[in-house]
C-alpha cells in the first residue's frame, strides 16, 4: 500500500497466498523451519517470504554470521518487591520452557550465542502493586550482542512487566513469556532506541489454561527494528490481547510480525496494531498471521492494523493472513486500513466549530491515545503520550500527505 | 431575530457514472422561533440537504444560495458555519477513538464561543444537561461516539445541541432507531433548546412519530430533491394516514 491512497480490506476470511518455502508438513502455509541448530537456517538473502520487506543491507550481519559477543550495554532493574529477577546460566531449565524453537536464523543465532538469561518470575498467587521495569541501555552499535529473557507468570499471579530498550545497539534477542494456569500478565516491550540501533527481537508467548496475557510492542526509535511475536496456547481457555504502537520517521524501518497459533479449543485472541509514518522513506511493515487448527473449536480471533500516513514519501505495508482449518469457531476476522486521517472524523469535529488544524490534531492524538489507553499501564502512559507529542512535533515542518477525495 | 434562507439550492454528488443531481431547487426560509419539519420518503434528498447546509465535502452545490442573517453560508468552511450558529445533529455520528467526550465538548464550546468556558459553571452545565438527557456520568470519559449504542449517539447529539446553543438546529433523522423512551428524552431536549427563544429548528424525518413530541409550525413534503407541498401541522396528519403515496405513486 502506498502513501497517497487510502486502502481498506475487510474480510472474515482470506486465502493465504504466502507459501513459506518451508518443508511441507502437509499443513499450514505458515510453516517455517524450526530448529535450535543455526546451520538448519540458511542465510536469508531478502527474496524469502519472511524477509522480502526487510532491508537486508542494514541488518549489520545479524542474519548472517556477525559475531554476537558484544557486551556494550547496561541493564537496570526496578522490580516489584514480590517479583524475582535473576541472571542465570544458559543451562537454566526455564530457558526453553515456553516450548519455542527458533524459526529463523537470527533467532537461532541469538539462542546459541546468549551466554546468560534474564529470568523474571512472578511467583504463584502474587499480585503486584507496581510494574517491574527492566531497562536495557545500549552503549554502542559497533559490536553486536545477543540476549535472552524468560518471563514466567506462575499460577494466578497478576502483574505488569516492562522491557525498555534505549541507546545504541546491534541486538538480537529471544524473549519467552510463559503464563501458567489463571495467570494475568501485561508485558510491554518498548523500543526507544537511538537513531543508529538495529534490533531483531523474537517473542514467544505460551498461554496457560484460562490465563490472560496482554502483550504490547511499542517502537519509536532505531534505524531498523523488527519484532516477531509468536503465540500459542498450552491449554484451553486462554485469552490473548496483542497490542502494538509504532511511529516511523524519515529513513526508519519498523517491522512488526505476528503469528497467533490457535492450537487449543475455547481460546481468544485479539490483535490491534497501530502505526504512524512521516518523512521520506519511513517504512513500516505489519504481517499478521493467524492459524486456526482443527483442534481449536469455539475460539474467536480478530486482528486489526491501522496505519496513519502523515506525510508523502512514507510507505506502510500491511498484510493480514487468516487460515482456518475448522469451521466450529465463534468468530474470526481481520481488517487493515492505511491512509491519511479519516475525513469523516475531521468533518464531524469541524461541524462542531473546531478549526481544521485543531480537529486534525485531535484526530491524530486520538489515534494514539486509544491504544495507549488500552495498554492500561498508567506508569508509562504519560511518557508514551509525551513521546508521541515529540514525534508529531518533528513532523510539523514536513509536507502533509495528499488529500484522497 | 435570525433567518436561515435557502434559495433555489441545487446539489450533486460524484458517482462512478459522473455527477448526479440530488437537490433540484430547494426553497425554504426558517425564522427563529419556528420549527419546520421536512418529511419525505427514502432517497428524496432530505439528508443531502442537511449535509449540504453543514458543508460536507462529498456534496457539491451547483447553484443557489444559503444565507444566515444575510451572510453567505456556502462561502464558509465547515467550522465557520458551526461558529456562525448552524448545528447539524447527524443521523450517523462519527466515532473518533482516543478523544474523550469531555475533551471534545470543551474544545467545541471553546471554538464556538471564541473563549474557554468558565470551569466551574461548565462542569455544572454539562452535568445538568447530561442528567436531563438521562446520560450516565461515566459517559464523559468515554471515547467520542466509540462503541455508543444508537440511542446513546442520538442523546449525545442533543447534548451537544443544548451545550453549544446555536441559532439554528438541523436534526437529521434524530428519531430513527430510537425506542419510545429515548424518543421522548431526545424530544424534550429539542423542545428545551427551542424554548430558549430566538431559535430555529429544521427537523428532518421519515416518520410522523416524533411530531407527537415536537410540534412543527410548518411541514414541508420533500420529494425528488425539492419541496413538493407545504402546509401546517395538519399536513403531517395527512401523511400519517396516507403515507407518501400521493407524491411518489407507491407506498413508501
């Protein structure tokens, strides 16, 4: 989708047309190579389905064989007193407890190279009063580094965990999020990197019986940030809300990939990702894959991606894919829209006397505020709104996107 | 006294097969203190008239004029029309996620009055207007029209009407989709507005039902993009009995 046309796609069902080039398991088009062995993952060249939007030359070799032994970063932790935050060896049994097996070369490399694991555990029945915030500050993008985080929300715990990333880095990591029976967890990954940072991150979420996970990705800074979130269910009754907010400026590449695997009955998933773009060669990519397996009876799923193109010269790609292998479900749907702000919204506000520029500002702010309100973490809401304000101020001198009607 | 004059108004919309004329010469004058009902079958151009008065970009005025106390309304932008004293209660209010009702109301009031309302009286005024329309307090913190029921949207339109207090209100099928209790609440709101004196109401409706609660001084039957017949409230009674069959040939 290009910047000067508003496009809408709204279906209950779409045919998948994206053969992954992976071995045929007789199953889904979403199948990919899954292996801990780096050698099983060939070096991607950019023609592969999973990499076709990514500017490979800007990956700093993370996808190839650039050493991942850098340690030019600092980690600080501000945890709720009831939450256990530890740095453990790679042999710790919590690593791999989500059931995740790396599904691309970068993820497999990060798995192999990360020598320590940051383990965050919310013990059973604990209800926290404040968010646990882990801040990773990169000091240099010279040497690439690998990371591994495992967050375990034990039975009936209730908590908020925020992973913040800032500074300069070339960073590849895996984040495992495991929710046990009845746990409620909000996990926010915030990428507020400096302009030269490259970050390739893989999150895998395992949703326990009747567990409720709110998983949030917020990307502002960085030269290239690519997040891949995969999610499956360990038992029936799980509820997943996947939220994303991203704002790409001139030259930035922000790529958001999702794969929700409905492999259990009576679960729910709801995806809402909203992005804004401004400036020449700002590029965002959103790929939302949802698979409903034969076992997943009685589930409901919906995914929605909205992109707000604020200036000409930016490009937003948005590809929702839904593959349904059982008809015995409550509901499944997706929608994607990319364009300038909504003219009907502007008309409504102006019809109440609000001048055009102020109406536009209200609509654009509302676009972000809606999502920030859904994140529901007041401790970071103010800061996110302030960052959005800063981003919008950067774009004020740029020519606005052409009108569409 | 204020006057809203519509003279020989022609309006068309862009379609795939070129421009299509919807309004074919509308003449109508509303003075303050009067309530005019515009009634007509589906597709007669009633809503086009409403949106054209408000300045919706989808509609192109090809000829004619609209004057508010002699001022050329058609030369004004959408927001200028609202600030000049025109208010359109929309049939399908637009959802604006992330903008709270209270923020929206305050911003609109500030724009229309040219200055921010005094905080203490404003909070009281909003509360009172919401109570009168049987709107719950938490409504103010919800996102504008987002996830509102049909009835909530219509009450919210009338809430704005009462708070913004324009010279002329154009109500576009405000009665559609309302149950009888909501219809009464909304009608009471319109009557309170009209009772402020010096206010004009242009009530667009398909059904006569709302006219039991809001008494029109004049009734205009709208067919094929123009006024086909005019009269007093007795005309509404005739429509109640016979429908639009005399005008369009078939029951509508």
